[in-house]
């Protein structure tokens, strides 16, 4: 049975205010329900802007973006984890979750945090949490809205790569338990290969899709061949000991 379409991107043109050139020109793709997409490409190509458009936060473009059949701006709120965790520093972990989802009870917030491996840190302020722990709170907060669409913008940036694997496992657990449609932006081939089942690469100005690949991989297995192929697409190198 064919999956329903979760996200349809049909952008005819996107430019920044005052800019002479286009950021996107006829950018088109669809995501099926439950797809896990890694969106890759060089810095400045427009990945974060595209995420904001899909989330309905940026509506200044020509064309249509539909999320579960509705215009992105009118669709149910997606779970969105930004590059910066954006936690409110005066609120503890539970209160940060409830700030974006007031209907979430303290008990539900505590359960979400436990699922992120943060049992015992429920009443801790962000300033007393490590960068990786703050990202986990941000993930729990994103899940609190019960999203069918989860958007992660560089969720592992500025975190030691030795700690990233733990966060990758957290995200993999979210995928297995909640089955959201998920869009991940990352510069690291390991992130794409370990979490995604589809990789779209953007490049150029205006940005174009230069590759769109399905990945057949068990998320419980570190597939070196896939990692090396994506690293080659990114023009970088995979970790030698991966």
C-alpha cells in the first residue's frame, strides 16, 4: 500500500529581500509519510531557509509547500529543533517543555525527558546542563507537541563527535518509537548514513537538487560503504575509525 504524501515542496522562486539573485528556482520534491530525509549541501546553499519554509515560518516565496495536504503556514505545528537549542535560561527542563506545550503535564514532560536519558535533570536550569544535554531537552520539547513532522537543523553541531553517537541513538529511538516524517540537516556523512533512509543534496545558486538517493540500511548497523559514499558527495572525509 502506497504511503500518503507528508510534505510536498513546489517552490517556483525564493529570494531574500533586496537580493538580486534567486536562492531557489523550481525546487520540487515530495516526502512520503514516515520518510527520514537527510538534507545536505554546502554552507549558505539554503538548507536552514528551506526548513523554515517547510515549517511555515517563512512564507515569502512563489509556489506551494503542503504539509499533510495543508499549506505549511496552516499545518499542525511541527517539532523543530534549531541549531541553537533556544532553551529559556530561567526555566528548568520541565518548564521549558511546558512553555511550548502548555497542555503537557509535568508527569508527561518528565517521561519525555526520561526518554532522552535525562532522568534526574528535570528541575535543572539550562545553564547547568552540557551542550548535549540541552539538545536532548530541545528534542523532548519538540516531541511534546505530538508532531507528525519533526525538523532537525544541525542537531549535532558544536558537540564533540564522541558524544554525538549517543545523541544519534536518541534520535534513532525517536524514529523507531514515534515514526514521524523527519527532515535532518547535517554536514556530517555519519549523521545521514546512520539516521536517514533518503538523502537529498543541494548545491549551486540558485540551489538545485543534484542528487536524491534512497539508502537501504539498518539503523542498528554502521554501514561504512554508505558513509563513505555520502562523504564523497559532501566533498569531505568520514571518520577513519567509524
